[in-house]
């Protein structure tokens, strides 16, 4: 159907808003009368773009989500297309005098009785997949490991039907870096915590080169691996009392490439035997650790998909689960909402600490948070980072923010509820850091469309528009565009997502898993390289 066959539909997010979003596929032509006594369009307005609902004088505040997203660059008539060149962006709010833990909403009743089928790990965490991971200390070994992984898939995995796959934790770090720089702690602990993701069953095997800066004992110092109890599977010799098996390519025992590969296969085989003995069991929904993210956003992200994710986030938190939201530059302009929603003054202080760090990091590079927006965001109707941020933050729902996690850190078991995991907004870096934090399930919303995926954690992708869900029918797992089409409410799609997450956690494949689509693990290294 085209815009001319459907009645005009605009979406206003807040009663105080003086702009609304055109929802019709193909946009609306000039001369269209907007519904509910709205103005007649002065310009042709593309889908997802803003239309002025009132006359605006130059310098007037333009409000969306009840928040000032900019000031009119010149006088605009009601019915005008308000695009990014007509908006002056407001300054970022200073980090002083923020409201602290002021939101005292009544706690929502717990949601009981929801479960999924997961893999219980020795440390008490739960996996949604049963994967063998091969940790690497340095990029130098990546080619050898990849060769070994192909042979593991072809020769070993057929013998272990209860193992879902093998994942090489390839990364670009490990040598040629200023490893003692203060910020080097971020990439190092990220690699450490990636290897401890709950989807790897507590099995850690490491491939090292030998001469690299990031030595295995620095990557995984004693005590960093929560050792299992009585499993007693590996001999003390194998795991050398440190909780992981190590293959070092430069060791004298390796004569030629083939012998390195044989060492990796032999080690992998022992781990696969243990992984293959595991079975899914019924566990409460509270064992989910969900990371939410958006990428390739358009103006519908903040109207359909992200609000539906917000509903699912609230449901998960009520069920006792953990939900992480992230993307520092996309929450910066909503920092007063976040500090107000902090459960305690300490949590509010930690939010300010992380975002002040990001401000300084960006300033060091000569930019600010406005460096975030992309050409696709703007073509999709998002004028600036303030507007994008207001649409991004709704993924976090309405629960109090219970914890703040610095980049690369791993959540402790007792850190439940809604968590602000401070990360850059880059899809790959954010996903990698949420995975290091212990994520066992990932939700990703997109408006422009992205085939994003991770090898080790299922990614449920939610489309913001029906047109995208139709066109990318074998990539999008859920269509939130039905909200803009008037066919379902935000609450209904939120519940639908909640159920889909429980099914996915229990083993239902996502489209990205079906096609084996996954992006590279991408470390956040703010420290110098040498
Ligand atoms: Ca993102």
C-alpha cells in the first residue's frame, strides 16, 4: 500500500511535544491534512521525519519526548518539515546539580512462574547455548586457531551432538600495545571476561604465542576463574591449578604447524567431552542476563521497537532477571533522567563518573557526543544526538537503575535488576563489552536495518518498521512496526518479545544463528598502541 491509500498517521510521543513523526510508508505529500485537527502539511514530509504541529518563531524550543531536542533555526509554519538543518542542537547538560535518586516509584509486583531451558554452570550462572570457546592471548595466533576450528567442526563436533558449536575468541589485542597504561585494563579484562561468558560452560582453553605482552597468567591470573567444585574433570597437570588449559605455539614440543594444530585439537577434545555431557534443565527466568542495544536507528526506533524493548526490560526485571543497557553517547543527553532513576546516590555518582570519563575521552579526540549520529540516522529522521538519545534510552524501561558496570567488567551474581553497563555506542564494541559482562541473550533493535550477530550469544533483532520487517523477512526476528501501523500496542509487542526471549534462551534459533552471521569481537582500547 502507498501513502495515498492509507489515512495519514502521525505519532506524537508526549503531550508537550510541538512536533510529531509521519508514520506512513513513503511519507506524506504537501497539502495533506493531518488527523485530529492537526495542520495541513506545508512541505512533503518523508516517513519517520518530523512535522511542526504549531507555528514556531526563530529560536523557539522544539520538543519531542517532552524534551527540548533543539531550537528552530528560522521561523517555521505549522505543517512544515522540521529536518536537521532547521534545528540548532542544545548544549550538553553539565554534570553538576543533577537530580539524584529522586524517582521513588512504587516497586512493580514480581513476575513469577516464568522459566526457560538453560545449561547450569559450575559457578551457578546459566548458559543459553553450549559452546566451546578458544581464548586467545594475542592476534598472532588467530590464523592457526581458525585453521584448528575448521578441523574441530569437521572432525570432532560430529561426535559431540550436545555441543552447539565452537567459537574462536579472536581479537586484535595482546601485543604492540602500551600494556601498562592505566586504560589498558579495559581491553585486558574484556578478553578475560569474554572467556568466562556463561555460554561456554565454565570451560576455558587458551592459545598463546609465547613472546606476547599479554601473557596467559596476566590474562587469567590465579583466582580469576571461578573454579568448579567437585567436577574434578581435568587432571591437575592439565589445568596446572589455574583453571584453564594452555597451548603455547612457540613451545619446543611443536615441530611444524601441524603439530600446533594437533595440540589444539587434543585439548579441545577433552573440553568437548565434558561439554557434551551437559543437558538443558528448567531454570527460572531470573537467570537471564540480557543486553539491549540499538543500531542503524531511525525515528521509529524510539517510537516502536525501543519502547517495546522497554516493556520487555520491565517484565524481565520484574521476573528477577538482569538487563543491561549501554551506549554512553546515547544516554548522555538523558543523564538527568538516569541519575533521577538511580536506586541510590552511589549509583547516581557512578553514572556521572562513567559519563564524565566519556566526555573527557571524546574531548581528548577533539569531538563531543554529537559525533555519534550517522548519515543513515539523519536520513531516517533523527536530527541530532539529543533526539536519538531520547529514543535510545526508552529501551531501559522504567525500573530503578540498580548497578553501574565500568567497561570490561563482569557482573557478579548478586548484581541483578536493571544495570547501566557503560560502553561506547559502537554496535560491535558495545556487544563485545556486554558479552564480557556476562550477557547470555542479546536484543538488538534496528530501523535502517543491520544483519548484526554474535557467534557466542543469540541476538534477537527487532525491526522498527513493517517495511523493513517485510523486506528483511529472513533477518528480523520480530516486527515492532505493527505499533506504528496501529495493529498492536507497545505493551503487546513488549510481551511478545518477552516470550520470544524465553524461547530463544531455551534453544530456538535466531535468524542470525540460522545463517551463522556474526560480527567480530571488537575490543575497546582507549590506551595507546606502540
Ligand atoms: Ca549502538
